[in-house]
C-alpha cells in the first residue's frame, strides 16, 4: 500500500474470491484455514477528507457510518471526517464487501489523522477477520492467500496467521458469475450464518486431512510453478469436496443447481478450474487466455438469460492489495 500526505485521501480496496477452508474438525485446536484470490474488480473506492464533523455519503452509507463510528470511538479520534463511498463490492455475494469497506474507512481515518494503528488490530476492532483473514490479507498484500485459521480458545482476539501468499500469475484470468435467482436463498443463509457456524458439527477428520493435503501438495506448489492445469484441477477438487460438507445448509455440493450447471459449463469450455465463492451464489472460472474468457462471458450471459438473469465479467488477479493516495 502506498500513501502520500495531506488532508484528503482516496482508498481503493480489491475484492476477493473464496476457494474454501482446510480444517473444520477442531481436534488440532484450530478451525477453518482459508484459501482464496484477490481480484482487481469489483472494488471498493472511498474518498475522505478531514472535517469538523462526521458525514458519510454514497453507497453502503449505513454500514460505512457504523464502521466510522466504531473506529473513532475505539481509537479516540477527536475531530470529524467526510467520506464519500464512490464504489462498493456487491454485498453478501461472497466477495468480501464488508471487510473491504471496513478497512477502507478505517485506513482513511488513520491516514488523515496520522495514527499508527496496526491493521490487524483495526480489523478486529471493526468486527472483521476473526474467523477468516482472506479479506484482510487481500487488503494488505493481494495475491493468492492461505491463512492458518484461528485458535479455538482465542477466537476474536487474534487474526488468523498468514501461511502462504503468492502472486497470481499475470496471465491468469477470472470469469466471475453472479446468478440472480439464488440470491434470496443465500441472503436467508447469511441471516442465520452466526447460528450455523456456532452449532457446526465437526468435519470428519479424513475430510480435513484430504483437504489439507490437496492444498499443501498440489494447489500451493502448482501456483509457484505457474502450472495452471494442475492448479485448476486441484482447486476445483478442493472446493467441491468442501461443498459436500456444507450441503446440509446449502442443499448440495453447490448452493443452487444454476451454480452447479454454470461450473460445469466453465470447465467444459476452457476453464482449468471453477469454484463457488463462500456461500455463493458467486462462482468463477480460472483460465489464461483472453479469447476463451470473452467467449465464456458470452456463454454464461446466454445461460443466465434462461435462468433468471445474472451478471458475468472477467478480471485479473490483484497482487498489490489496497492503494491509498493522499493530498
């Protein structure tokens, strides 16, 4: 992250895509362990100025006001801030909208008031990154991220540690698909998310073992080697195996038949790998050819026209994290 100096600032924060969690068993006294990608688009963009009072305008106004209020109270900021939320990541669709918004607002205030606040402490203070730190590390560094989950006895007191971070190869592309029909069902799951996670049955040990081996022995080495074929095969296997664990809540391996059909369409038409992001309904394919990406966007648009509509686009990976400009 880069910054300058002055009384105004623009913070641009990238979205991320989940690939899944390695260990939901808990017998090793840690839970989750999350892998995923930082992407260039969509993004959160906020413009902020020092002021004598607090004002928030633009998109996601209510949530931004809440983050500003919590931050200024927690870190004893005397003064005001004027924030305009110019762009936001679509909310509750598995791309990290709230972590990006929280960290962007907190970072803007911190920069404009010259505060030396550790960003991990900031995230926890704003109620983010207690379980999954993918959004935090996407903000800090970008790239392909694997975190180590949280210690069960210390939940909420420390951010999951960063185990692995590697730049996403510059020629890798992500076709991102957001079907509209499943969104109401996903929002209902999100309303019950805390209850679901607090009462989750332990993952079978053999499943955690397998997921961890796939991540350690195939996914991580293959991105270092820029081997998209192997990477795509095993990130798909990782995501779909994990989906079987969540089937009790989302109905099947994927959250909706449209997502399952869309992932098959991606894999059958040039994508090396395809995953559902978090609860969905966002899903995505990975490839390294712009022409294939454009054709897949067209195919998915045609597919969505018959399935209740949806949004499709492609983007590159983000290897820098958030950017901050001051004046």
